[in-house]
């Protein structure tokens, strides 16, 4: 590839909001759009991308950083694991001791190499605002904040968004994920907007709650690549498709500017 791809971080202000599954589903939609995708697992201490996709234990971002630091760096493709024809994964470190050695200074190096090898780089993050993750959010082209209909989550998201507003950063979109806990309906959209002091750009509805999600995870399958997904979850599939096309068009526009 000669052109620069786009980078998108999937982030949140609280754990358990569906970041990993959403990241994987977005990758599936980008595949449907015939885009080469890297899923970059930056949830360093508890990354679940490889586990969810049944990716075999192999090299991780730690190995890339170690080799780079010791002048042994090889081609980027030597550090990723292929999921299928369109999707590759750069796994998180398997050992917590390796995760502790991931200095924030390597975030830019990894992202820079990734975006020149793929059309789309999807970064699954951790909700803890460590230096590593703050720098990740600073460097990616776009951020998708996932929030749920949960009082604590909404209050945390308000605080997180206020930080972005303080530095005049506006490269983020907010997704209300109602599918994680469909029986929690404390607040309506209007109330949620008022609580987080921001717009809700996309909604994954309660209908996207998948009772047999464990079956997909155990089989390492991506829901949006299932042949029946677009008909079973037509509304939410259309939403995910809209997110992907919106962000890709925006990325192309910025590249050509």
C-alpha cells in the first residue's frame, strides 16, 4: 500500500460496555466494504481480541516493540496474525510483565507503521486513562466512545468528554450501546445527552442483544460476517455500516485536504 489508512480508537469511560465486540463487528463491516483491516489490541493487560477470534498464540505488540528497541525489527506483517483475507490482528502482550514494558513512546511508532499497511486500523483500548492510552487517543484520526444506559458510566463519560472539550478536540463520535444491558432503560436519549453534555451520534439498539453471543465467541466468529446478520439485525447492521462509511469518507477527505 502506498496511501495512508485511517485509525479509529474504540474507547469508553468504564469497562463492560462492549468495546471488544464492537471493534470486532466494525472490522467485519469494513471487510464487507473490501477494506484491509488491522485490529490493534491496545488493552495491554486484559486484551480479548485474540481470545474472541480464536487467534493462536503468536507474536504481539510486545515483540514488535522489543525488536524495534533492539534493532531487530522486521516487516510489520511478521508481527500480526491473519484472521481471514481482509482482517489481521496485532495482539496484546500475553504476559502482564510484558505489558508493563510497553512504553507510551512506542504508540506513535506502532500506529505509523500500521496505517501504511492497512486501509483501516481499529484500536481496541482500555478504559483506564494511562499515559499509553491517552497518547493513543491523541494520535488516532477518530475516536468512537461507547456509552451505556448506566448512571455511573454516563457520569464517567461526561468527565471524559469534558477533558476533550477543554483542549478543543472534536474528533470523536458517541455510540449509545443499548445492546449490552437491554433491560437497563433508566434514561431516554434526551436525558443522556444532557448528562454527558454531548450528542449521541449512533445507537446500537436493544435488538442487537445477542442471546447466543457465547457461541460466536467460542467459535471465533464475527457476527457482522455471518450471512444472516444483515437480515436478523438489519437496523443495527445498517448503523454499523453507517459508522464505517462515515469515518472512512471523513478519513479520505482529510488525507486529500
